[in-house]
C-alpha cells in the first residue's frame, strides 16, 4: 500500500517531513483562516443585497462605490424600514460621498416590491451578523498576537516609522498590528513594498517567524512554488514553468506583487519590465519570488529593506544592458559608441 511504502521511505531517511509551524503559530493561522471565511461569507450576502436592489430597478451600486459604506447602509436600512420616496432616501447621503443627491435620487427610482425588500432585509441581517462575528474574531486574534509578543524576547532595535500612513481597509482588523509583530519577530516586514500590516500578519501565520526550517532562500521559494520547476532530459530544458499549488503564503505574495504595478518603486519597475517582456502572469510570479526572498532575508538575517526607487533600478538595469552589449561587441571585434556624445564606450566589460 502507498502508506506502507511512505512509512518505509520515512523510516530510512529517504523522505522529509512536511512543514508545520509551531502550535502557537498554527493557532494564529486557524484564527486568520477562519476570518477569511467570515469575510467571504459576508461578501456573498453583499452580492445578494445588490441583486435584490437590481431586481427592484434600484441602481444604487452605479452611483456609490460600496453599498456597505455609510451612505449605502443608511439608504438600505431606510428601504427596509418602509421608506420608498427617492428624495427622502437621497437625503441620507454622507458629506464624503462623491455622488450628488440628484444622482442618488435618480438611481433610487424603481419598483419597491415587497418580496425583494424581504430578501434585502434577510441578507442585511446576515451581513450584520457576520460583522459581529468578525469583531469577535478580531478580538481573539488581537489577544493571541499580544500573548505571543509578550513571550518573545525584546527586539534589539525600536519599531521603525511606518512606510505609509494609509488607514486599514474595510476588511482589515482595526487594532495595531505592527507593534506586536515587531516584538514577535524583531523586524518590521511592513518596510517591504506592497506588504502591509495585515498582509505581514497573514504571511507570518502561514510560514512562522523561524526561517531555519528552510536552509536557503532557494529552498523557501521552492516550497512556495514560486521557483521554476526545470524539466531537463538529455541535457535539454523542456520546461521551467512553476508548479500549480494552493500555498496560501504564495497567494499572499502574489497579491502583493499585483499591487506593485503602478508604484514608483524598484520592485514596481522590475514588475513592469517583466510584464512588457513576458506577460503579466509570469511577471507576478517573478515579483512574488523577489518578495519571498526579501521576507526570508528579513526574518532570518534581520535585513532592513530600503527601496532605492524606480529611477535607480532603471539606471542599474541600463548599466547591465550596456555591459552585455559591450561584451557581445568585444566578442565580434567591434565597439560601442554613444550617439549623443560620440564617446567610445571603452573599459573592462566585466
């Protein structure tokens, strides 16, 4: 049987055990995975609320970005309470809403059928219930993280200033995440571009703070399935595509890599260069691998990442291209000339 064969291989040291974090980190991982399930379930009921509004010909989602925001929830609760006058409903517009009262009033002109209002009410109640569950889950996560941080040794250095001062997103916890994570790991993962406090918390819950489980960064990226899987036969490379995987840590890094495309950072410039050359899918994987290496070096060696900027990366890449061109020209017995200055590009090519 397969299980007997695996047991025999493991007994003679031919099979390595799979990765599993410590009990405390596994508990944190269970909390955060449950939280993701609650967020997804709440999103399902938001979609059903939108469907009920559309069935009543109420195009509220076309004038406000989120029906679960301040303006949207005020209007939805008034509709459930029995208010059907578009002008009265539009008065619940928040001052920060970009849409005018006239636009909201036009979007709320429809047929308020009782069966669809009932469906709207049921899904709103379920959405509110999930919000209460999320609040309780966040309290449990905060207590667990604080307990882990209290048992960890005091960090060698102070907590760095935040890289950005953005407020947490709607689906992110509202408690302070950076400080206990810094006490737990001794480093600040949020200094790496595209990794915010909540992403750092989720990533740490999946991989743990101890990077000694992977001997090198190559082992780490291979475990994440972000490294090329080379198929070689007869000395010829058949394929180097990454393997399909459901690794949650890799998914977090891929989502972080996707957000780098419009940033003026070195990682953003790297992503844009690869996306132009090999496509966005491969660029996301390559950028996620770079993020994984930075996370590995930060947790293992205490790396303090400082972004050099997109301009510095472009200049460095230009120097590498020139060096390769000079090498090829030298092999052919030729030389490179700067067309703008007429200067002959000489010197060592290595």
